[in-house]
C-alpha cells in the first residue's frame, strides 16, 4: 500500500526534468538557502561534504553569461577552452549513443531545428550559458585533491538540490556545458586554484509556454538494466 509520504516523494522524483526555458520570476534568497540547507543532508563518504556552491543572480549571473557567450561565439577563442575532465566517453557505443541521439532529436524536433542547421544548433547550445534565462545560476566546484568517491557523493548532492527545488515548485537543469569555460568562470568568480568546476545548474520557474519544456525523456525498462540474484 502506497502511503501519502511515499506518493509525495515519488511524485517529486518523477516530475523532475531538465527545463530549458525559464520565467524571469525571482526566487527568494530564503528559498535558495532552504534548498541548499536540506541538500547538505546528502550522503558523503565519512561525511567529507566535498561540495562548494556559487549562487549567481542579477549582475553577477549576467556578467558571467556575457563573458562565456563572447568566447563561445568566437570560433578561434572557443577552441582555446577545453574541459578539465572528460564527462562523456571517448568512444560511444550502443545503447548509450542511441539514447544520446534520441534526446537530441526529440529536443530539436520540438524546436523545429532541422538536421544540418548548424547556426540554430549553435544558438540553442549557447542558451546553456544564459542558464536558459533562469533567474538563478549555480556553479559547483570541488577541491582538486578529491578522488572518484567524492565525485560520486557530489552527484547525490546535486540530485538532492534538484529534488528539494522541485518540492518547492521550482525547476532545474544541470549543465555540464559550463565545464568547457572553467577558466572564465574561475576569473569571474575568483575561484581558488584548488577548486575545479564540476558543472552548472539553472534554477527557477519553468516557462511552460516554450516547446522545449514539453520534452519528457524516456527511461529504459527494468529488464534492460536490472538483474535480481536469488
């Protein structure tokens, strides 16, 4: 029998999605503090809590977006910026490449971006750097001394932020796209040398009038990835 608590938790998890168009509606600082405080209860090995978060709003967010977009839109400049760590595999194989292609096709289909339309694809990807117009942008960093276990912990922390936001009627989009421009982020936020950019995140209220927010990504059925061992 499903309890009210179970139903509420399940609905929060199930309704989380990556939103790519936001309303300008501000999010109160008290709400952001609540979200981050509850997310800090995420587990971490021996309680090391390897996360650090930079919360950007207003001019700070706009200035970072402008700096990154200027570099992104300059082909020669963009080539000088590379990620500090590999997010995706060096070689794609099935079923991962199939899932990746499908989500791209589904998104571009909603936006009516045709195959080969490099200009519109470039512009759409560039929207990452405005945090998809969300009123709040988050930049996550980790100490360079941390190893894979702490990155595992970090993923749970980021997920907990997204769920805490969703429970308050807010939406999010985690963004690995920011890692390419870590040098600009470091300069703008005056990051210490020991901090590495993990990812960014847009946070705010979804603009449900935008077609891209109709995207609902699929999940593989259990029989494809679960093995019960009796």
